[in-house]
C-alpha cells in the first residue's frame, strides 16, 4: 500500500478510537464504584444553564453574520437575523426559567 492511503486510514482509526476509549474507561470506573457502593450520580446544575450558553452563542453568531453582511454586501442578512432571533429566544427562555422559583 502507498503511504497516501495508510495515513488517512490511521488518522480515521485514531479519531474514532480515542473517544470510544474515553467512554469505555469512564464506564469501567463507574462500574467499579457501583460495585464498591461509592457511586454518587452527578447532580443536575441550575436550570437554564445550557440554554443560556446556547443563547449567547447563537446571538453572537447572528450579530457576527449581520456585521459581516453589511461589510461584505453578501446575502448573509437573513441567516444572521434568523440565528440572532433564535439566540435571543433562548436567552429570554433562560431568564424566564431563572425567575420562576424551583418547586421544592
């Protein structure tokens, strides 16, 4: 085989095997802790944390697309508005969730 064929094959094998190895070792660690009785499941974080992160990311991407569409004069105005609107909707959802008191 030629080197130009072997290098991509090796790269693909490593790219897919490293995450699988990480998942497998984490599974083995959890199984060992369960057998010893020391396993404590992760507690969920505060509500709205994931939507806050995605809202900020999408809002800033939308703003960047809008600024880019004004400077380049391309057809990026509509995608920028759509992505920005989704980001703002996620931010509003996050702040509504945080305002509500959790039922305990």
